[in-house]
C-alpha cells in the first residue's frame, strides 16, 4: 500500500521500497504486561527473545530478509529445511556456544501463485502448506545446483580453507547473477 502511495513515490522520486528483516529462533520466554493504567503492552523476556532480535538485526549484515538459528532449523520438517541454506557459524556476545545461521531464499513470492497451491477446506479454512509444492513456487529463480555449490563454500569457509571457500562462493555468486547477500557477506 505504501509502495504505490503517490505522495511517497513522488517524495522519494520512485526509489521507495519497504524492506523487512526477520530473525527466527526457538526457546522459552516469559510474557508479562508492562505499562500504566492508560496503556498496557505485552513484553517477552528471555535470552531466546534477545537472540531472535540479534538475528533480525544481522539480516542487514548478511543481506537476507530471513535469518534462522540452527536450533530453529532443527525443528523444521525435512521439506521445509530443504528450502534453507546454512550461511555461517558465529559465536554471539555473552555465549561460548557456536550458533549456525541459516536463511531461506524467498525469491519469487507471488501471492496469487501461493494462494493457488494453498489447500483449503470446503469452508475456506487454510490447511497446512505442502512444502513440496511451496518450495518450487517461491524459489523458481534459485539456479539448479546453487545450494550445493554455496554449501560446499560455506563448509570450506568454516573449516578455514579460505582459497577453496572463495572459489566456491564466487562460483555460487555468479550462478545468482552477481546478487546474493550471503555470498557477499562471506
């Protein structure tokens, strides 16, 4: 709605885009009401909530709108995890445990195409998505073999084989036409 608002388009001379980043992590949290007699908001406290916030902030560094933690990806089903790729292993401030970082390439998000493959009951209630049909619908422009080449590069990077990692990541980047945030960040 904002992207097509005439005032915004004119003000930014047609260069306005809404970009959002999401950090997904899994774990316990405590919910609590914070506020006054006039306004109350829910707040969530835990190291897991802090980790999700850190992941969201890191989406800019990795040039991807979705950043998933390793523990989150471990909970995904086989078909959903097949749509994801590991992009790094980091140790965050305040922790000594390495954390895998993953992303999911959503390159072709066409609401009509997704709606067409979304199963529904007779009353219109949405049923769980069939990931074997959703993946190809939202990742049409990811070249065949890209995930394997990039994955090999990441494993070489993690193992400290810098020359091998550079060659594989550059090969993966060229497969994406020179545009891929995680390739650029490595």
